[in-house]
C-alpha cells in the first residue's frame, strides 16, 4: 500500500471516529467508511460489498438508555483494512475475505467500547476546563477545547487503523486462515441474527396501521417478481409520496384533532 493510500485511510478513520459522536455526515456508518477505504485503496467494489453487509448488521446497534451500542466506526474501519490486506495476497478470494472480515467486525465493535470508555473518561476534565472558561467568558477557549474533545474521538479510531496498516499482509492472511471454520461460521450466523434484530427494531419504531400495508406490499413485490433494488427503491419513493399526499388529505379533513391513528405519540402531537 502506498504512502498516500495509508494517509488517506488514516484520514478516513479519523473522520469516522469523530462522526461516531457528531452524527452529521455519517462517516462512521459501515457503508460510508468501508466504501471510502475501498476507494482510496483501489478496492472500491469489495469495500462497497463489505460496507453493505456490515450496514445490515449495524441497523440493530443503537444507544438505549445507559447501554452503549458497539462501535460501528472501529468495526467498519478495521474490517475494511483487514479486507484490503487480505486482498493483497494471492491465496484468498474476494468473497472469502469479505466473509471473514464481517466475522472479525463484530468482536472489534465490542472491543471498541473499551476505547470509547477511555476517551470519554479523558473528556471529563475537558468539560471542567470548559466550565472554567465559561465563567470567565472566554468563548474562544471553549471552542478550542470542544474541538480537542471531538478530535480525541477521531484519534481513537485513527491510531488502531494506523497500527493495522503496518501489519504485513502475510500476517493478516495467516491470521485469517488460522481461524477455525466453527468460529467464522458462528460469527456469520450471529451477524445474520443481529441483522434480523436490527430490522425488527426499525419496524417496531415505524409500525402503525398506516405503514403496515406498505410493508406487506414491499415483501410481496420482492418475493413475486424479479425487480432490482433500484426498481424496489423507486416503488418505495412512489409509495412514500402517495402516503404523504394521503396524510395531508386526512389531516385537512380531521379538523385538527380527535383522530386515533394507532400512534400514541402522533395522537398526542395532533391534539396540540
């Protein structure tokens, strides 16, 4: 891997680490991070395939209460680097490298929680420094400390990424080949179960009487015909537009409240 590719990979890792907190440009999402790393290393197709597979798993990762979700940024960056290293050898296929990288991503995501805990602990004194600066009215110092705290999140991913980049490709290949089949297969099955949990959580948040027909239509169309994902996406956009138009018509005829849509929060908001 060239020096320029190494610098770009570390930069993508840095952005992914910051976005794990900011959530503004979504660089920490597997589909984005793996695609960018694949792009800067000349493995765009493999990066997209890995990112898409990991994105399905990451759908079920969410911070709920005091429970912190696995670190999607570290899982995405580290597994993408392992994939690129594996593809640098001649004895492993693309599909095999992707499958093994996905299996490695889940324990890496859990291990990333330890790094997150360390960085957030180090950020506590920074908060006190910001409080002291606020008492003095020093807005510039608050901004600098804020940027420093966010950059710490980026370094949290950039350092492991840099360490992985300097591991020889042969070492990565030996490690992947040494993993027993029961371990890789078990992780792949576990990842598939996490995908199902992710879909269930998303559907549970979206499920209302108005939305269920669209779910049913989507499953039927996907099972009966040979439509591509682009065609299904176009159908989804069309159905969304239909739903928006129907919801506007229903809202104008309700007179401003009293309707029961099956969504308790929506009913409360409609009453106000």
